[in-house]
């Protein structure tokens, strides 16, 4: 059952001293290999303080509409699906340095569509490819992603964060049947320091022209009616059947 977030008071901010504790906790979880896109809340909880758990629970139940953002409801929370394809070893080069993207998980039917699309892209742009920066995320991982942007990018401001990262029930990354892919290119764009730069890449131009042929749609274009910030790298998979 979905608890009605609209029943409770709107959360205007989180306790600042609790937010400050998250980076160290997330670092520890990362170091222990727990922080993967398929992590469950049960796996996370033992590592969180009572105050951190309270923040995580509140984020789980935030309603974007309370902050003037009209992200469509994505779906009720689902268990981590069994048909995920694990993608490892993707590499890009940024400022002359080679990086390897950590493990990513893609529902099988979306992976099949992605492989076809990437092949078509590579037929036109030899030596380039569409990398998967993110795809499926468990509800718990989506909460972690939200906390990460909230703390390290938006200085605790919920209204700004929620235009960028959605709570699990509103995230297009947590519903396996129609999960979105966040793309990255082999030059590392978008980078956290230059998210907008992806708009000027050949990958974005190609996706705009051909994405829909492979059932990938740009969810949050510039000036979208939902009030989400533009995310040219974020393409949702939507099968027509
Ligand atoms: Zn995304």
C-alpha cells in the first residue's frame, strides 16, 4: 500500500547536522561494495543512524507536487527484478584520463533495445558509443541518489533537488518495465561539473533524431511542462506494445 504523503505535513528541510553525516556513510557503504544500484533498504538500514533512517524514510515519501514539480507518478514500489543485465567495464576518457564506469543494471528487454540502438549509432559514428551511466535503480538506491544530489550539489535544498532527482515512486529509474537510461559519452559528458554540456554532443543530436525508433524518449526536454530541469542525457524506454 502506498502511504499518502499528502496526509502528512510537507517536509521543508532536513536536519542539517544529519545531512552532514551522509557523505562519510555513503563512502563507507561504497568501500564495502554495498552501494550498488540493486541495494535494498534492508541492506542499507544497519549502516544508518536513527536520524539518517528518518531522513531516508521521509525522502521515500516526498511528493514532488508539494514543491511545485509535476513529475508523473512512475509506479508503486517493486522488488528488485530478476531479469537485470549487469553491465561492467564501460570506459571513457576525460581530461586525458581513463575512467571505468561502475556496475550498472539494465532490464533485459531494455538492454536488447539499447544494444540495437548503440549498434545503429556506432554505424554512423565509428569509434564512439553510447555508454550507460545509469539505468535501473532500486528504491533504496534512488533514495541514496537523491541524498547525494541533495547534500553535495544542492546544499540541502529539497525544492531544487526534486527538480533533478525524484523520490522512488516518481523516478523513471525504479520501474523496471520502462526504466530510463542516463547516457554518457566516451569523452565523459555529461560530467557532474558540466551537465548541460551533453546538449552539444553528437550523441545527443543523434538521440534526438533516432532515439524514438528504438523506443527511447527524452523525458525532460528544455522547458518541459513538469517543471523538471532539462536532462538531455535521460531517455526513458517506452515500448509501444
Ligand atoms: Zn535519469
